[in-house]
């Protein structure tokens, strides 16, 4: 069985080896990675990983379609043999880590738990900053353990998902959060299940981007999402910009994602599998050197950004902002009422 993860990257070399080792330990067999406009050597790391047989690398330096860098990459991916030959597909970002709770924590265990599924929604669990100011060259999964509660009532971004789906021809195109261009004559064959093992209704087959509020969506699997990182790293993320839109990153993005309500270290159960793989990658003399240079670039780039007033202002606001408080159910119902009247959110 071939299970393919599709990833787009820019200036994330410092995090690449941990992410790749973890997902190989989970059981994904193939990786198709697009890079664009890298200044930290990420593209050279990907070239080396391709030489070693760990992944396939495609440069995506432009020009890019109107939908943005990530959409351009996914359109390209649709035309590749890697996608055509895969049995299961999953587009991910570098700050997302698959965390399987059932069985031995691997992909085969998840698919065995949901044998009828043709699509499984991996609902985000947002991991906050944890008051970490300085960027360190340490595993993300080790540093950041504070997160949103399992049951959350608002905001809708806290329950967005990525879709692991069978490449059986029902959907013709990859999408950032869900597959696109369904063959509507075959939608009755699609069986969507959520991360708790519940079969989902027909809305999810064509349009939903987020799971239902107010219930645990993670019993079998969750998607650990680390959108913030250290405060220093967040400045670099704001400088890089978003992969699929022109919207700037500021304090609003931070506040909506900086949860510290609970602790979750369940993903570390795969350390015995991922740690040797990570050591193997770091032990390669070319990769090890490129990783160190990516870390040095990250630190130097933060110093350069702090010479600019807008980034100093943002960094000051991050230092002053407390962790986000989960919204209680009565208030969430009020907000949901406004949303249903068209203010937000809508399913595209």
C-alpha cells in the first residue's frame, strides 16, 4: 500500500528532519515535497533527501496561479505519477503532525480501525506557544505540549481538518483541506468518517472544511497543529507570509490559536520509532550540515527582522499577550448564531 503525503515548504529547513522522521514512523510510505524561494537551504536539503530516496522534490518558484503558492503546487501534484500511483493521499503542512491513538499509533492501525472509510477527517488540535520566547534547535513535539481542550465550542478554525482519502477516482483534484472536483455519479460510494470513528453525513462529501463543535473528534486520530512555535519563530512566519493568500499574520492569528488549556504528550508514543530515523537523517554529513545552516539562518533572520519597527511592535505584543481562553458554550452559541446569519463561517 502506497500512502503519499504532499507538502509545500519555504524556509523551514530547521524543522524538516523531525517532521519527516515522525511521519515515516507513522507509516506513510511516500512524500512529494514542493519548495519555493528558499533562502535557508530547505531546497538543498530536499535535493539531498531525494538522492537518499526519502522523498520526491519539485521546485515551485513560480510563476504561481492566482490561488497562491500552495494551490499551484497541488495542481502540479495532480499531474504527477506519485499522486496517480498512491493508494491514499494526504496534503499536510510542516506544522501539522499526524497523531494516531488507536492500535500501535501507526497508519495501518488507523485504516484497520475504519475499514469501510474512503476518507477520514483529521481534525486539528491546536498547540499554543507555551510562553516560549526564544527559538531553540529542539524537537517541536518535545517543546510544545499545551493545547486546546479536546472538546471546543468556538472558533471554527480550531476544528478545521485535513483529509486522508483513498485515491479511488471519486475526487479528481487535491485540495488544501479536502479533495476537490468529485465525480457526483460516484459520491454514493464515498464513506467519510471522522477522527472519532463516526460516519459523517453528505455535507462532508462535497463542502465541509471543519468538524462539528462541542464534541471529541479525536478518539482514533487527531492532527497536532503547531501554528505558532516560539515567539521568535512566529516573526519569521509573519515575514514569510501565508502559502495560499495575501493576508498578513499578526496578533489576531496568534490569539485565535494560542491555547494552553490542557497538556497532551500522546504523540510521543512514537519516539522509539521516530528517534532513530531522526538520528539517521542528522547523521548524514550533508543533511546534518544543511540543518545546522538552516538553524543559523533562522536566528540571523530574527535579528534582522528586529531591526524593523513593525516586527519589533509585533514581538512586543506577543510578549504581552496571555494564552487564549476557550470560549464557554453559552457564548459560543451566541457566536454561532451570528455565523448562521452570514458573518462567518461558510462552507465553500
